[in-house]
C-alpha cells in the first residue's frame, strides 16, 4: 500500500516539474526521463520484472509542438452515443464511476469527452483512441485500446485556468479563462494494462475515439 502511495506522489511531483518549466519540449524530456526511472526501478512499476523496456526506456514519437493546445472546456454533448455515466472495472481499486461533464474540440474538428471520477478523490479523466491505435507497425502504432491524456486523480495534469491573460490580443485585458485547460498530446501515455494484464484500466469509449492520426506521445516498440 505504501509503495502505491509513493508511486502516485512521485508521478504528481513529476507533472509539477513539467508545469513549472516554461519550455514544453524540455518539460516533455523531463517527463520521459522521470517515467523511465519509475518504470525501471519502482516497486509499483507496471512492467514485468524482465521486460526489456526497463533497460531501453519507453518509446515515444519526437516532441511536436503542433499537438499542444489550450482548449476551452465546452458543455457535455446532449446527443452522445455513450451514456452520461459509466461504471468501469478498476481492478484492485474497485469499480470506478465516471460522469461526462464536458467536451474538448480539437483544431482538426474532432472532439473528446471529458469525464470526472465520482469517487472520493474525484478527478478529470480524458482517454484517447486515435488512428495509431492498433496499427500493425509498432514504430507507427500505439496500444489498440487507447492511451490516456489526463487522469488528475493520479497526478496527470498539465495546467489550465491559469489566471489573467490578454483577451483578443489586447495586452493587460483581463480574461480569467478558468474554463480552459492545457491538452498536449505529446504527453499521451499507455495505461498500465498495456504492459501486464494483471492491471484493469478504464479505456476510451466512443466519445474519446477520433480518426486523427496522433503520432505524438508514447508508442509501441
């Protein structure tokens, strides 16, 4: 139990380092290095003991600033295919109840549902299943069941609602923008169940599946 607490504290601290760095690409390098350290040696690593990724590190596409956005949190869709509330198995964490509370519109025209966890800790959850998911070629593929962009109950958060900003390009004009969040698809990562089937993970539902080919973030070897 204590090693799990330590894992989550370290993950949260890693994202805090990323948010504190004004250079997103350098922050991404910090994140990659930190994840490799955790996956290599931490008792809670999802990697099996002899997995070669412990030595090589996790594979990623090169950082691409074109996949970094600051997006307004839009109202949840009223005509969604999914129900507004889902109960999914969380393995040792028990069942997880998620409620759709918003939506993000990508510049490509695709949209992603935003879910909040209804358990005590709460948290925002945004999974992604895109055109790389399940491809045959490892170098151009990601896990078939999808990746995670945000899971704030476990520390995965890149920022949002960061205080006054200029509105419409006018310096000094107040705009709190507390309904915006940073979505950087370079930080898309595989859930623990990708590495070992002893883990159970909430996965992307129809509202989080897009046809965009997101060659950013973690990929398969």
